[in-house]
């Protein structure tokens, strides 16, 4: 069966194409095989029980290579590969690692946080973002990895990256590595903290794209260290449009403009515009989903008021509608991390998210109705939806 | 020399003991990695430092210097400390 990842290809699959969910958690990974109707799900796992899996992804180009970013709490990080849908796994021969520096001040990769396949025309190219912030590339399908571009050691970028004390609770991260589907030379990536950056020369140089983005009150917005993009997605149906869930709101960018437009102000005041994930529609660039969390006072990072809900915009961010049918109405204090919400390519689009409390939820009708398809898993870090490329 | 492998690393060796050669701990870890590719990086980071929860004992004494000399008849014990939940 040839498979491809959900957000990589906008083309609608056949009605009988089955969905496979790749679920990465704090204590291992699971594969959930859906039936044609997306009603029943067969659990395959745990894989890597006890290991921290930050992300698991399928290569949309060959439809068979799985990569999993792993770290056992007490051992160093690595990346595992499978070419038989997890029946067997083999460790990368050379996982992402910073350059060795003789003065003892070199950095150490704590974990690989984000995996991204390269351009469709560059088979076997993969990118990885790490914590602390680093950008890495593989040209052999994830077997060996090397630092990519100059940013890992560039003094200006190192300043923007800040230190571990400046980062998120699990460490500062490179994420949202996006390759323009029209141009192998054109890429984006983001740093929490450190801002959003773009290259048009295949990584030889990067330029920040920060106009219009807000920072926490009292900080200097001209200093990229203080910018904290949480998740950025490019619209497959319009690669000139990007959406961003930021620490300080929701934004849209329409290239060639380099100024982000704040589209979070129309969210209900009692819910706010803070969250981790950002999901885009595979065929409609005006439609996107967010999953708000409580970003007030001490930043509880829970569902606002204990009432979880996704929100959708159908008009590129001018308005938002609440989508909570089927979800708990009260006393549900979980949230959804930035890689833990995704869409498939079916019509209507299937949406999927995993919670910090270990529940896996889905909607087969673009968020109108939600169903819990698994519970009692470890804290979920990432969910990816894969659909059969052809029936 | 005999090397005792902690449970967390037995996915590489598939047993609790391994035989590896080398005049120092660093040499033995290189030999272990030749035998079990990937195992060294799980213990030693890219700056050649011992990872925080890994400890080495040579003939019963904890050793923090990777250049510590070893005897062919000695025993290296690799210990993985546990913390957190």
C-alpha cells in the first residue's frame, strides 16, 4: 500500500482510502489503523515503550519510510527508521549532533523535536529541528544527519536562540520546517524562541520574517529572541499563504508581503487567541483550525475554563467558530501540543488531535462532531495522519 | 575486557555482558560502538562528555575520566542512573 502524509499533498484521495495515525508520546509510539469509514481504529503499539518520542512521520515520497525522533530519558537522542510500517526499526547510523568544539563550549542535542521531509523532487532528503535550537539535514532517508546551513553556529542566530533558560519548559526548539512545494531553494523554519526565518538560496542565508508579530508586554519586539512562534503551516492549495499560532496570537502571512496579519482578535475574549497547534485545510486556503489554551497569568496551558474546543475560520481569519460537539463540556483540563493536531485529505476533511492527558480524538466532518478514539495513552506529543495515495 | 551493560542499553547488545577491547574507557566505548553501532552516542555526547545519567565503574571504583587506563583482565561496569517519572 502506498501512503502519503496528510498535509503534504492537497490532492483528494479515493473514498475508500484508509487513514493511518502516527501517534508519538512521552512514553512510546502507536500506530492507529482506521477503517474506510474512519469509524473503527486498530491500535498497533507500543513501539519504543518508555522512550520519549517527539515526532513520527512517514515519507510522502516513497510512502513507506517511517522516521521516529526518540530519546530515552536517561540516554542520548537518536532517530529510528522503519520501512515496513513499524514491524522492524533500525537506528540512524549518525543521528543529529552539533559540531564538536575543542574549547568545551559546544552544544549538545538534547532531543530531535521536529521532522520534515524534503521537497518532492529531492528523494531521501529530510530535515530535523532540535532542542536546543539546531537545524539538520539528511540526504539518505534519515540514516545519517549533518548540520544544515550556518545557523547552528552563526553568532547572530545563536544570540536569537538565547539559552535554555529563555526557552519553553521542555527546552528551546526549532520547529515548523517547511519546504516550498514549488521551489527546493525556498524554505521556512521557526524557533521557540527566536522567530520565523526564510531562505531562498537552499539554506545558504536566512532572513527573519517578523513584521507584524507581537511579543509579551514589556519586551522589545525588535529583538527576535523574544519572539515565540508556536506552529506555522503553509497552505497546500496556496503556498503563498501561511498561518501561524504564536505565543501572542494567531497570524496569517500572504507572500510576497513580509508582514504578518493578526487574525486572532476576533476570537472570543474569554477563550483568547493563545494555543500550540495550527492546522490548514488541504484544499481551501481560507480554512484553518486552532485549539486554544489558557495563556493567562501563570500560563496554565489547559483548556480555557476546563472546556476544550477547536476553532475554525472559513474566511482566512476574519471570523472564528467554536467546534466542541462531542467534547467534554466541563472539567477537562488538558490541552493539545503543537504537533498533536492534524488533518487528513479526505472530503470532508478528517481532523485528529492528541491531548496532554493521553486521549486521541477525531472528527470525520471537519470538526462538526468529535469522537474519542483512544484514551489512557501517555501524554501525546505528536499526531500525523497518513492516507492511502490511491484506493 | 568484560563490560557490564545496563538494561536500557541491552537493545543494542541483547545481553547484560559484552566483550570489548581498549587501553582506556574511551577506547573500549569505541570498540563497543564498532560491535553495537549507535551505543556510544547514547552515553557520550557530541562534545565528548559523559551524558548526565551515565556512570562508569572500573574494578568497583567510579571513574569520570574517559582516558582512565584499563587492564585487559579488568571489568568495566556501565551504570544508568534513574530519575523522574
